C-alpha cells in the first residue's frame, strides 16, 4: 500500500515561517474564489465528481496551555487540466490563507486556546471534478524552459550517479519524449516497491533503503533534470474503488515532465510498474487522483506532507496528533 508520510513535526521553539502571500479574511466564499482561480480554464468535456473530507485531530495531553500552536494545512485547488474545485468549507473558520513559492494554498490555524485535556478537530470538505488526461506525443520538438531543471533536496540531478545513469539511458536521436519514457521505464522496471517511513529521494534508489512512490517520482524527475528536461513533483490523494478496505484513499506522489511542443505531461511510474499498466500512466492519468501540492520541497511544509504544525513551550505542553483521515465519495455514476 502506497502510504505517504504526513508531517508530524513538533518543534518546541519559535520558528519564522516565510510565505509569499497572505490573505487576511477567511470566509469560505473568498477561499473558494482563490482555490478555483486559474490562468487557464481548459478542461475536457467530461470528468468525475467527488466529495472529499479531510479531518485532523489534536489533543493537548500536557499540563499547560501552549503559548503558540500553529497548523498549516495544504488545500486542494483548481489545477487545469486535471481538477476543478467547485465547493469548499473549512472548520473552524478562524484561519488565514497563505501561499507558497509554488502557488500552493494553505489554511493557517492558530490553536493556542487548546487547554490541557482538550481536543480540536480541523475538518475540510471539498467538491472536486477530476478529468482524465492524455498527452499527444506524436510531435515532440521545440523549446524548453529552464524552470524545474535544477537539483534540489531529494532530487539530486547533479549527483554523478544520477547524471551517469541519465546519459546511459539516453540514445542518440532520442526525442525528449523518448528520453523521459526511458527514464520512466527504468524506474518502473528496476525499483522495488517498499513502503517506508522516510523520504529518501532519488539518490537513495542506488542503495538498499527501498522505494515508495516518493522515490519512484523523484528518480524520474532527477534523471530528466540531469538531461535539462523540466520535471516537477506532484503530491496528492489517489482514489480507490474498494473504499471499505482502504478508506478510499492512498496518499500518493507522481510527476509531470515538460515535453517540447506539448507542455506538461503526467507520469506515474509507481502505478505503471506492472507491464499491464505501463501505458496507462505514461504521459496520461485517469480521473482517479487529486493534486494537493506541487513541488518536492514546499517551504511552508518544511519537509512534511499535506500539513505541518508547531507549538511551544515544550516543558509544560504536549500536543498529540490523534488522527488524520481522508474520506472520498464519487458522486457521478
């Protein structure tokens, strides 16, 4: 089961959070307006409609009330051509909207009123239409940009092993599409899927630590960037039909590569690792996933996934993450 790691960082000292944009008011109508805004409203003709509920519950099991307790929760937003948010409600409504360097949106909560023995639950409800996507890669030529081509934490595109492998996998005369396809095939054929509790990154796949969806995606991104091909990381929720068995969700990661003359195209080497599913996740994805964040290392999450929190002081306060869950229902037939 491809379980991603939610952020459980408990930092017992004051830190500075740097955000690029902050919106003072927090009414759901304004939140919906921001999360549905997009530069391009181009969507396929038909999609699947879902409702999602995310809940996060904390308990103060210490003897004192925190001086500060802040929580940042990444919010699902409209992201053409994959998904369109049509409704959202957030409780409690005392929050501030913030945006990071990738354009990801967050609800920031100030929860310092939680007294010893008390619990607090954050509940975020969405209605989202999700669209299948398939790129036409017959014409794969043209200019590529420089954005998303640099090495970064967990995407070690400048590592000698990564660069050597990228060169070995690239053959003379390959188009960019064919190069990325070779990187995709390498990851799906050579990595052994192993659920883990750590975020190892691309370089770790040369060792014996195992690889889950984060490493599958990070390796393909790093190989692409080593060849100057823009590639970026997507993290979200994967819908599963047999909800009784698994809660209808998997916290999951995949990627996009920028193909010249085509644009951004999705790849999911984790889901495509079987020969039977290879073609279903190469430059295409079905309408079964929700993008929560873009980027491998969003600054607001400080190394976490989906949400992060801090509180202080720690000598008399102990905040425990009791539970965090997603519930998803598909509305259309």
